[in-house]
C-alpha cells in the first residue's frame, strides 16, 4: 500500500525548489511582516507577495530587495491568508479525487 500523502508534505516538497519554479504559495517573514508569495503564472513578469493578514500586496522583486520596506498596494479582496487557504483547499480536493499518489 502506498504511503499516504498529506497537504503539508506537498507544500514542503514544493518549497524545496527555487522560488521561480514553485507552483504553490509559501510564507516569508522579514522585518516583522509576513507575506504569502503567490507563484508566478506563465504570463506574469513577477510574482506577488500578499501580506498575511491584510488585503495588500507588493511585487516579489520589491519584497526580496526591500523586505518590510517594500511598497504595498491595497487589494480589494485578497490577503495572504486567503491565498494560502485557497491553495490548501485546492490540494485537499485533488487528494480526495485521487490525483496525488
């Protein structure tokens, strides 16, 4: 019987790769601010980093260069927590549908 895979393991294994190759969001903390980095879609020139508990985001390049001093912009309906919850729900559905072995 194959080993059971869980959501946390999928996220850990995804985080093992370099940021430009990750397909799932991940958390980073700098200067007392935590963001959730949203992976880059094929058409985007940069990733976005959403503040964990606020509806604000910045460019990932700005975040990596300036940390907590990056320029954040308001986002009407998305926080880092919501980005992470949506990704975890998607993985849970895929596991339930047997898409992960």
